[in-house]
C-alpha cells in the first residue's frame, strides 16, 4: 500500500466503517498515521484504601457490597454501588446513564475500579469509574495506552486497531527524508520508529523522543514553506507606493488621548513600509488593550488618502460590525473624507450586490468585513492595503487571488498572542515584526485571583453584585457536553444551573458546535447588553469587544495553557470600570497552583508567555490546552519551543547550503515539502 491510498484498503474498514473516520479527517493511510494520540493512559498500581487522596485519579482493588436500584434525576439514570477495599475503606461508586452496567456487579464480585476520587459527606466517592477484571488489569499495568481525539461513531479501539494494522503489518513504506547527519546532529529518531513510538510507546521517555521527531518534522516543513513564501512575496516590488497624508497627523493630534511611545514607534515602521518601494508584510504584536486597532486605522487612512482602498478583515461578523461602527464614528467625528463600507456573509443578496458595486467603482475606500472580503465576487477598484489578524493570515493562495485582481497589496497582520520574540521570528518568518510593548496610561489593570471550589459562593455573590450594577460577565468552561472521563464544568448544563442561581439576570451559552447564525445572534445580544451572563467555551477568545463586561470567571482553569488564559482574560478590562478575572481550579497540585499564580502576579502577556515556557516539562506535553496560534497536528509553539528553535536552525542550514533543495541528498526533502504545501498550505495559511 501507498501512504496516499484510502483507508478502505485496510482489513475491516469498508465504505460504511470509513464514514466516522472521514468525520475525523482520516481518508488515507497518511491521514491515519498522522492522527496522533491526544494523551496516554497508564494503568498504575492499585492503591490501598488508607492511601486514597481527594482529587486524584487512582485504581483500587474492591469488593462489591451492594448495588442500588436505578433512579431517575432530570435527564439522568443513576445507580450506585457500595465498594469495600481490602483494608476496609468503603467507597460509593456512581454511574450516570449506564444502566446496563448494573448487572455486572453482583454482591461479592471483585474488580479493579478506576476513577477520580472525591470526598462527600465523610465518604469516599468515585463517579463513572471504569472497572476491570483483576487479570485483565494486570496485563495493562504500566503500558501506555493511546487516547485519540474522537468524533461521533469513532472509538479509540477503532483507531488504534487500524493504526496497529499499518504499523505492525509492514503494509506501507515511509521513506526517511532527513539525512542521517541531520538526525544525528539533533538527536532525532527515524520517522518510522517515531510513528510507532508515538502511537504505541513502551514508556514515557521513548514517547517524548518519538514525539519530538514528529514535531521537528512539522516545524521544519512549516518553516521551509515560510522561507519560500518570504522569497516569493516578501521582496515583491510595490505597485501601490504611497506618501504620508496630513489626515493621520491631524487625527493623532485630535484624539482624546496621546499615543504611547510604542504606538508612535510602530506607526513609524508601518508608514515606512507603506511609503517604500517594497510590499509591506508586517506583523504587529501587542497585548490586548495596547492600542493596535488605532494603528490599523491610521494605515487604512493612509491608503484611502493616496487613492487606494484599504480592507480590514475580522475573525467574526460581530467584531466586523463593531470595527465598521467605530471607524464610521471616528471618520465622522474627525472629518476624514473617506467612505467605509461593511461586507459580511450574513448580509442579504441585495445588500451584498450594493456593496460589490461600491467596492468595484471605488466609491468605498475602506472595506470592513470577514473572509467574505476575498471571495471571487469581490472586485476591488484599487486595493492597496489588507489588515488582517492572526486567525486570517494571508497566505500564498489569498495573495495570488488578490494579485489576479490587479495588485499586490500591503499586508498588515495584527496579533494579540503574547509569543516571545525569539519564537515569533521563527513562526512568523515571512513577516517583519513590530511589538507594541507599552500599555496606555489610563488603562486600569485587571485584578486577578486564583481560587478553589470553596470560593464558589463568594464568586457567585461577586458576580451578582457586578451584574446588579449593570455590568456583564463571562464564564468560560472547557467542555461543551458531559464527558464520562473528566469531571469538568460544561457549557450546556452549567448554563441551566446558573439560570436557577441568577434568575434575575439573562443567562445564555455559546460554544463552537452552534451554527454561525446562532453564535452571531448570541454575541450580538451580549454586545448590546441584552445578556448579562454569558457561559462560553474558548470560542469567545477572539471576536467580540464588550467594554461593559467587567468579570471573567474561568472554570477548570488548570486545563488551559497560560497563554490561552491570558487571551481569554483580554475579553474584560476594555471599558472605564475596574475589571476582574477569577481563575477557578479543582486541582490540588502544587505545580498547577504555581503555574496559575503567574497570572495572579502579572497582566503582561509577554512575561506570562516566557514564564510559561520556563515552567514546562515533559509531563505538560498533553492535557493542557494552549492557544493555537497555528493549528499544527502535533506541535505547539509554546510547549515545543526548544524543538521549534532547533527546526529553525536546521531550516537555515538546509537553505544556506542548498537554497532550492536541488541536491540529490535533499531530493526527498524537496518532495516532502511539495506535498506538505499541497496538503497543509491552506490549513496553516501558507
């Protein structure tokens, strides 16, 4: 079999079985091998009852004393079993919506029960524990079991069985494309060995070595692709040369605040690019609230006053509308003679047609919208500048599509992700980098606290107080629906619960599985103040600006990376009132508390990112969700910072010796890069 062959060629996977695999994006053997485990399970030595520790996940040998009948509560079917450990401790085991299991536990039967242990009403308790026959558990002891991300109809067993069939059967040949000298220099496993070791590791050290090789591959190909992009677009001679306009100086002088030193410096760099003979490809990095948007507006005014059009692309329709309204108001207040126009996917056919006509004729100089701005139907009169954010980085395809419309516009990318400069230079290798590293003097710092469950009543009272004063609240949960393995707050159930806790306020929930129209409607209602408390997943991380929101509470904050928590925190503190962030954690781990305390100490995203990097160890490779600057399959620019830097050095060495990768020894690397660009270019915005 070839890597690009469909998975239907595997034994046991016909057209019907292939459907759930397809839902997970697995179509070919290559897709299957790159469907990496999200974590691993290690079956540890069962602990005696006297060593049970609240909040830990553990296994115990226990005898079933009795089993209750099945009772119904709301939408749940619940039954319990009384267990007794060998040293006499009793544990109450509880199962939800699994009535078929009740028959498995006759009185006197013995199993290994595995789950998270808690203490309620002076009794040990396990919710949704797994159970194993004693001999079966012993076979799994100390073997790392892969746990894959799953979709409806796809089980972990289906994935591991298919992967094992490919890896153990020698059905495909994965050629080694890295020269041996490179592997030796950077201490890398062979690719085939790395695939085996990531899917079915024998022990953690082997898994980390193998994972590092696959992360290295992903970063190396990405960086080489960026270098190619830099060559093809970064030094493009500009067809849209501009001069400085008096309107930008007048605007900055008449604003009710003075630009910070950092804003002035970065504006000088942007203006220098736009008035040079080369196309601008610049990234402006700045913490939430550092004032990046006004810099984008100054660039748009410069384009418009030079007879060109400027487009600003937002990640959501709600934010696009907010940008449009604020730009319109700013131009009206300061007598700037440019016409802004809005273009989004939800507009009616008639509204879109009118917008298309104004854009094509040049009547509209500033175009604000979502990804709709680069659709085929949009024909620009003279597009000179595109302002976008990191979620919508302009890649080769988009630049080519704009070039076909008659120009190579200047590109300005705005980023609030606090990635250290050493990493940013590698990750954004196709862009020049500016950093707005100073906050406006009048901005109130957010007050933070890291608390455990005992603080919840106080947190609810504080939320009630803020909402009663007319402010709004975000509550972030890590999950959308109930999960059998993790006792995490989930959005849908939590929203129902808080409707009862706060009956006097309007409560709503928001998550990624909603249809775009539903999400937009809820975000608009929240932005307009109709909703006081918004329960959301991290979908809220970008795309909404609500100055009236003063409180953010993050549930199970230990499940997020510090960079992502800082991004979430940036949703509050946007108005004149004092804002607060409550990081709720159920973890008893000292390391977890130490990590979260970094957020308690500082609101500086760059400091937080650098501290996060220092504190990371091998055990952090899975389980902590980081902010996805770019969605790699296995790598993470924060967690794998050292591997990223290593891949950056290797890419430089390859290109220094062989700029076109045309040498015979680099032939397979060249072919791999071509396939990577073809398959992953769009996903990673290259």
